[in-house]
C-alpha cells in the first residue's frame, strides 16, 4: 500500500522536481559555472604571468585585456563542455523509434495513398463520365 500510495501521490511530484533540477543544471548552472571557472583560470594565468615577469626583472606593466578575455572565454567553454559531457553520460540514451514516430509514418503513408487515389480518379480516362459538347440531334422546339 505504501508503494501504491507513493506511486499515486508522490512520484509525479518527485519526477517533476528531478526534471526541473536537471533543466536548471543544464541550462543555468553549467554555463554560469563555466564562466566563473574560466574567469578564475584567466586570473590565475594573469597572476602567474605577472609573477614570472617580476622574477625576470621586467617589472609591472598593464595587462593585455584582450588576451585575458580570450583566455577566459576559452577556459569557460572548455569547462562547460566537460561538465555537459559528464551530465549527458548520466541520462539514458534513446534507442529506436517510438510509438509517436510509428504513428506519424502510418499517417503519412495514408495521406500519400489518399492523394494518389484522388489524382487517379481525376485523371483516369472513363468515357461514361464525359458529357458531349454537341447534342446528337436538334432539340424539339
């Protein structure tokens, strides 16, 4: 009875919650995380480059904003790809055509057959269906 009650009352809400959390992760959290991690890695590279310049005795100079923006974009895309690959591996893969696809194919075949039948009925040469333009004898006046 507990399993039946769970399946009847709680399971739809649990499934909806899982679907919405998965949607939130794939559409909102992963891109935002990728951007944050990419920005952090870009800042880390800038700090390492500055540290290397100071160690080499070249001193401080203004950082190249375009270079770091490109690096941040690159790191963000890489992290987003890695996270989305991990999440896509968790969901089961669909196999074969579903019931909706079979239904659509059957309706398409029926529609095509109807069009062909209508064209055949329209274009067939049936002499009884044609009405002569000239009357065979003059009408009685």
